C-alpha cells in the first residue's frame, strides 16, 4: 500500500477569454456555466504570476505517484481536484495532476516527441488518431460494456482496441428552438435531407424568424464545414463514400472539385436565411437569439444547450442530426470524446494497476456524473445519471429524444476534422468560411475559399 499523500495539483496560466471548440483538437476550456467562464477570464496579473511560477514546477510526479495531465481552465477544475483527492483518500494511491490548461495540446506534442509522457492524460478527441500508439489497450476493462454504442464504434480501432475511458461524448449537430419551428409549421422528424432542411428554412423565414444563426467567430465557421462535409462525402449512403474516405486519408483528394458544402452555404446566404449580424456578431448573440426565440437553427455542438438555458431557463431547445444529401442516406451525428473527460493510460507506465483503479473509480456513476457537469457534454456511459432538472440532464434528454425520432436512420462517425484531415486543419476551416462570407459576395469568393482548404490540405499531406 502506498503512503497516503494529498493530491498535488499544478495549474498553468489561465489566459484570455476561452473559446469553445469541441471539433478542434486543441480546445482550451469549457464549462457548464457562463459564470465560470467569466471568472476564469478575469484572472489578475498577480494570479497569473503565481500560476506561471507553478507551471515551471511541473516536472515529474514524485516517486510512487500517478502523473495525470489535465486541461481544464475554469473554476470547475476545483471539482476535479476534489474527485482526485477523494480517490487518494479512499485508495492511498497518490496522484499528481498537471493542469496544462490552454497550452495542453502543444505540451502533449512535446511530450510525445520525447517519449516522456505522463502515466495518464486527457485525450481531448484524439485517442485513436494522435495518441493510440502511446496508449495502453484497455478494452478488457469492466466499464467498457457501459459505453454508449454510438460512441464505442468511433473510439475503437479496426483491431478492436480501445484506449480511453470516455465519461462524456461531444456531439456535433443542429440545435433548434422548438417553439420557433413549431410556429412555422415545421415537423422536425420530417427533415431527412438538406432539401428538407432548406424547405424548413423557407417556412421559418416566412414566419418572420431567422432560420439560421451563425457568426464568423468562436468556432462557428469551422463547425459549419464540420457538419456539412461528412454528409456530402464520407457518411454511409453517400455515393462513393468508401473511395472518398480513402482519398481524403491518402492525400489524393482534390478539394477544388468538391465545393458542395460551400454551394449549400451560398444558398442559405442568397435566400436571406442567415442572421444579418453574422460578420460582427459573437457566439453569445447566437445563443441569445435561440434563447429568445428570434432564431430557429444553429450548427455547432450540443455544448451550446446549457449556455442557451442559462440565458433563458424556459427556452425549449431540441437537437437535430445533420440531414443527408440523398433520401436513402441516413442522418448524421458527429460524435467523439469529450474535451475534459476522457482518460487513457501510457503504455509504458510503471503504475498500470493503479491507473486502472483510477479509471474504475472515475467510471462509477456517482463520480462520472460530477465530471459530466464539469465537461458540459453528454454522458458516454449508459449508467451515468445526471441530476434531474439540471442543464446537463436537459441536454442528455434532448439527445435521447433525437435518437428516438431518427431511430433506424442515424449514422455516427468521428468528427470529420479528426478522422479525415491532418492535424491543424481546424483553423483552416475557419479561415475558408470567413473568406467565403465576410465580404457579402460568396459567389465571387468561393474559389479563394476553397483554395485555402486545398492549399493547406496539400501542404500538410506533403503533396
């Protein structure tokens, strides 16, 4: 038995206002409450200096202690600290938490390059594509059977190996205001194709509401392509989907010949279905529009729902999977690991048994439910129950409702940028949509916008 030691937590600097970006591999921080975001952004100079000094102490965990790399930069980090402290109290297993915060992605890349990794770390969406060669296969653990089936396939490789305990899942989808949609006479369950979606947008516009709320900031531009591209090219039921997947991964894909997603966005723009302030607006304005019932749809991730309901507790919000391009193709949910809640073990750790004990502890329903509240995602373990009446429970219930509405007509896949694009393309997606829409002339800007994607893809693929 190891000597009992209070958990040691090392925090990095909390820098700037945080932008939520589940699809992007290097999301800095999110929270289930807007107040914690504001608190984190208001770190004083003195606090920053203290955090900076602490960050320089990172080093390695003391002998006999599990080192866990974590990445949350909000006040909710204290909840996770307490969870780890309780684990130490219960098991006598020491844990050192290195909270790398907004520098998490770059720090982990450096650690991989030197093969000097912590015993455990948060994979923030990249357990298969980026981290799997460094991680231990834990597919034999008892909690694996509790992983939501839609997510399990996404995080398991072709050899049946699984490298993480996923406590939450991130879901890319379309959020909608039920009251606005109902008032316009739109039946959500009838929206199966993009043509159906466009018909719904016209009905909503005719009712005097804004069909699509978006902005060219705060990851909205990237999430637009994140949702459209797989429905056009890689989902089951799409013509030549298998060939497209292979072409995207081997570098032979020619983006200049595939403008369908931009064409669809152009249709939305030219029909006046996008909010007027999309260039100057911010994420909060999109959330406020859905909260107030001024707008109908927004393409992002389900992490928006708790934020919308902070703005209006009576907001009636639902989740719509991305429609397909064809009648015989299924609707789509982009699913993946939650940013602050999915933990794996280094294959070369000296403390494999202790690390597995920690995973088993975190997987317990009463512990997992606390982490769900921190992360703001949807529970990934089927026995996790979040407190009724909370925003986390509301989001989980809305997701289950959508799964029921579209039962038998759903395809789940990893986030498109994680699965099919080289690491680093998230910001490129942002730049391309900005270029496409910022000047109010998407027809003229399309070639340049597509060129931005093509040039960066070819550079990263070594073409």
